[in-house]
C-alpha cells in the first residue's frame, strides 16, 4: 500500500509552510512513504525528488520517442544545476567529515574550472580524477564515493555517474589469464561511473605478504584501462593508510595515477550520537531524553577508554539493531502494547553488557 503524496504547487506549499527535524520527516509528511506486506514503512525518496523536479517544470522522461522534443539547453542546464545543488546538499548533510567535505569540494571546483578553461581554448593540463581514500571501515568512504559519481555526472564529467563497489574476490581469477578477463569485464561495467575498490592492497596479498601473482595482472589491467579511457571512469582505491602506502609503492603506474589522497578520520562521540539519532528518526522510532543522555556518556567513555572501539558509523548501525532487540524483548513481557510503546526507546533498552558492546 502506498500514499499518493502532494504534487505540483501543493507539494511546494507543503514544504514551505512546515519545518522538519530530518529529511525523512519531510518526505514522510509530504506523503511519499510506502508500507509493505509486513507493515514496515519505506520512505520513497526517489518519487519525492521526481515530483519535486516536476513542480519546477523539469522534465524527467526516461526515454524519448522520435515524436518527442528533446529538452533545450536551458532546461538541461537548470536540471544539471538542480541535481548538483541537491548532491552537494547531501554532502553537507552528512554528519562530521568536515575535512573530507572540503577536500571533495576543492576537487569538484578544480574540475569545473578546468572544463571552463577547456571551452575557452586555454592551456589546460589534464587532471587525474582517480582517488585514494584512507581510513578505517565505517567512516563514510563508500558514501562519499557514491556522491562523487553523482556530482561528476551532474557537472558533465562522467556520462553515467553510477557506482560499482568491488573487492579482491570480484577481480582476481584462479589461473593466469583469467584475472585480465574478469577485471576488464568489471571495468567495462563501471565505464562512465565510479569503480570503488575497497581494501585495494588485498589484490596483491597472499596471506600477509605481497606475493599474489594474479594481483599484479589485475593492477596492470586496471592501469591500462585507466590510460585508454581517460575521463570516462574514476577509480577510487580505499583502505587503511599504512597498507595503502605500501600498496601504491608496489607499482610506479599506481603512484603516478593515484596522487590525490583523502583521509577519513574516525567519528567523535558527539558525531556518533548524531548518527544514532538520525538512524532512530529515519526508522520511525523515538528516543527518550534520559536514554539519549545515557548513550551520550556511554559513547564518550567508549571512544576515550575502549581501544577496541574505533568510532565508526557501522558500529552505530549494529548498536541500533541491538537496542531494537532489547526493546522487543522488553515489550514482549507486556500483555498489551500501544503504538507509543512500539516506537519509543527507553533507558532500559540501553543497558548493555560488556560482551554486547564488544560485539558491535
């Protein structure tokens, strides 16, 4: 079952006359949510943005027939500008990552100016668009990589802007010659968009040492494809800083093509609390003030004193799932449960054992 939602001027009026605590609340209040067979609410962001574009007179036809008129340049420019601003807003709305955001904006600005210089026939040195993301897991590397694809599509650098994430298992074959074929196929799938290789140093690993013969075959294929298809694909390699440094030093071709580094720090306790609160709101739950204060103190202690805890968003997702289980166990002890009971997370749900905290 789905809600029709506001459209046209009614949609714009509804947005202007209200204030919202989150993007999820805005889209939900405008009527763009669906409830599946099991009664789980799913927010339809895509439909909301489509109707928002339509309200401004921007066509979003997927295909054109021979009888259709293609959008004029002015309309395409308006659409591109809107999409760029939308993606930059998504970037700005991300919790923390202030240094990362500035780095990404600097890279985008450099590419936009480069395109303007090219149009005017000015001397324009080629820019390497391939990137190295350094940092622990759960610090936003994948999210930023996806956004870069969308942003580069909106400013005309990439033709598609889609995102493809792979690791060693998707690139390395079992015998000589197979890896080249597998890797090239992946590169062709990513053509026009972003190829994101997580833990890229594992391509060369055989156990704990850099000995895998097929890994070099994979890297040579990637380098050749990058050279033959300049400005048609962006490759982003990611992983821990020290391991990435060792990885890039194994091949001169890697070092010369991957010369832009973005460092992703672990989140601070306040940022983790903000991520948790956003997750709660987007999932249709509410957290009591005393529970929020308890979690704030807990996160501060964990980030300061627990060396096993590295302060990442992935652990916050796991924490939220664990707390939902705690809430469910608490509610099952009641004979009668109200709607308020089902959406409220109380202090009792946040009392976790040391083993439970270690598991996240």
